[in-house]
C-alpha cells in the first residue's frame, strides 16, 4: 500500500522514530579511563532507558544534532563516544551537566553520585539546550541571536 511504502521510505531516510537504546549501546566507545561498567555510565544508560520516546529523541538531538539514529549499527558514520568529564567537573560532579559535542557524537559525562542525580542532570541538559544549529529560530520565532 502507499501508506506502507511511505513508512518504508521514512525508515530508510530518517531512521526509526523511537531511539533504540540497545543499538546506541552497541555502537558506543568509551574514552580512556571510562568503562561501560562504571557506576556513572550505568546511571546514564538507565536514565536513557527510563526516558519517554520524546526525551530519548531530545537526547539524540542534544548529542548529535539529529533527532533520530540510523536503523542499524552498520549505518552509523561514527560511534557514539562517552568521554571522561571536564577537569572542573571532577570535584563535586553532581553540580555539573553533561556536555555534548555534536560534531563528534560524544558526551562528556560527569561521575554522578546516584541514579537520581544522573537522570535529573541529563534531563535538565536536554530540556535546556534549545539553540542547536540555530533551529530555535524556527521553533521560537527568534532571528539569529537577538534573544541573547
């Protein structure tokens, strides 16, 4: 049917609407000094899994400037990378937000002390980041940086 064909085209060109966390985990690389087994990394993955589909898309937008992931691991142009936190975030990490580098599809992840803190900080980061690639102009009606 035409409707089924449209869905196939959307999947082919845009990827799945819902973010597949297991797929993202399968293409993740860890910076030296960061391991998949680290508590703060496990908090991060648990937070993403607990997010709504919209929030997971917001995270992908926050970390890659795209709202969808490719459909399969072989379609990723680069891996997702979890990096150690910035030096200033080493002391009192619960005060810091995660920081993304969209050009490199990477996330500097502070060593949060608990699941609750990790979920709160990750959610805060994705909700407060509104200026990715100037798309806030379209969403909020602002021209350039006049809002600042």
